C-alpha cells in the first residue's frame, strides 16, 4: 500500500497522506477528524454548490506530500512492466495495462505532454479479435491507442520524478488510521507513521476495506465495501521463435481479444509491440485469463501454491494453442514463463462519479474504478479529488455539507472487456459489431 505523509500544518495548508496500491498516478488519502456525521434524510443526495473561483491558487493549498508505497519492484502496479534478465537476454513484459486511449480533453493534455517527452508513443500495430480455432478479425483503427515507449512502468516512474511535492517511501505499509484531536494518526504494527490533516485512499480491495473498517469513517467504508473486483491471471511467456499467425491476421499481429477460450481473454506480443524495428529478439508474450477463470482459480496472490501455478500455466498455454488453431501439443514450449494473479484486477461495478469526499472526516477516495476501468479514469479521478479538496480547504471548512460528494451513490455494472475499457473498442459485443460493419464496407 502506498501512502504519502506530511507533517501537521495550518488548516488552509493541509498535510496529505496518500495511501495507494497499484497506482497509475500519485493519489491522496485525506486525513480526517473523527466527527463522522450520519447522512441527513431530509437533505438531497447531491448538494449543488458554486464552482470555485480559486483557480491556480489551489496549488498553494497543499504543502509537501510523502507517499508510502507497498510495492518493492516499482511504482504503478497497473502500469507494471516486468524486466527479466534470463540467460544473458533482457525479457520485457507489460504485465498489467496493455494500452490506453484518450477521449477527455483534460487527459489528452497529459497524453500530448507524454508524447513530447518520449514516454509514450502511438501504437499502430494490428490488434483484433481471435476466435477459438485460429480465426483473426482485425479491429478498425478509429481512435489512437497509446503504449509506453519502453513499457508502461517508466511512465509511472516519470510522474513522481517530475513532482516536487511527493516523497516516496517504499516498501511501506500502513495498517491503522486513528483520528485524534482533529488529526489523523498513521501507524504500522504500533510504529507511528506521522500525523496528518487529511487522507486520500487511492487503493481498493481487502486491504483498503480492512484499513477503513476501524477508521471511524462509516460512510467511506460503506461505499468502498460495495465495490466488486475481478481476478485475472497473467502468464508471461518467452518463446525462441515467433508463434504461428492465425487465419486472417497480418504477418505480425501484436494483440488480440480472445473469444471462445475459457482460460485466455487477451494475448499480446511485447517484443513486436515495444521493439518493432529490432529483429532476432525473443518473443515475449503476455496472456491474460478471463475473469471467470480467475474467479474459479483464485488463491492468495501473495503466496501462490506451486501446484496451482503449474496448473494455471498449463491450462493457459493450452488455451493459447486452442485460440491459434494449433493441434494438441504442437505449441512450442516457452523457455521462460511466470504466472501472476491480479487478485483485485478490475472493477465489475462503479458509482460512476469522479471521486468520493467526506468533508466532516477530511477523507477522500480516488481511483479508476470510480469512473470505469482505464488509465484515463484514474487520471481524471485524481485531478477531480485534488481540485475538490483544495476548494474545500480554501473555503476554511465553512458549510462543509456543500463539499460532500459520492457518499450515497449507487453502483452500476461496468461495461467493457475483461482487461479494461477502451473508447474505440467498447464492449465485447460492440467490438464484434464494429468488425462486422467493417467487413461489409
């Protein structure tokens, strides 16, 4: 779990604690007082308030932020890239987010900046839908798709390197939040981690629920508990030679949503995706299971039994064989492989709001799951909560009810694919419809 820590400061310049796991961008967990008020039935669910006129002065509201991150290998779990030295070769796998799209002008500004800095590039490689038996249906290229220039993780690292307000401490866990005398006291197994004016949770799943359950924030806890998450297995496999090209695919296809195979929902060739101009490299593939398969084979992700790991590896490779239309046992054996379980992979339901904030507790929640399941949603959620909290603190805390957001929203199902949402591809059904219409042109 990642957290950002700040020493106590004046009410209008609050210290921030950021608790986040698998972050895509630094996010804040606002520390709150223990005065958690129950909802007033006589008050409408959403309170209208005037938009802040504080403008750029929002930035001056926050002092320095210290981030505590539970990850040991790198920042950005969902922007994870695994780099492996094996037998004198470097193997590179994007083992979480595979690519992303942009549709909101606010997020597009970030994308433009990352493009100029060489952190990302447009991904024009052929992707599509691969049906069991080896039939490939190309997806029309209607919206730019983006990938990290050398994998996704450097993008996450760059965001923190460029920030002067965040100091990352990792690996570090926070196991207890305690409100006392108007401040939040953070600790891990009795060891203090500091006192803060506000907290922001940019984390979800069982760890976040456990943290909130005894925090004195029943409304935030209730909303977080409503979230349901899928489980996805990832198989990273390196092959000496290229895999066979399915019927209908170009000479090199770089990614495919898989249909009709229980153990595989997505496959991508990291080598051709990340290093298209280089030849003679090992073929490094990422395979994701379906959410249904992940649910049936879920185990503690921190301690995967070796028997389960071997079973999942064998079944996923068999699924790849089926998807490519190969005869049984004919898929070449990978010289390197590793399975990983994303136990809290993606949201299956969402309140459809940019952020959650409890002004009486000075505590907030942000994350992609509040709007959907993609990188753009994560960025917009972080921005929204930062602006909302800055406006609240600049108001001096007066009329706190006007700053309440998202504490009573209902949840709805998330549309999209097992590996996330993409604006040009929509849901599985929409992808099929787009392919069908393109075939008729």
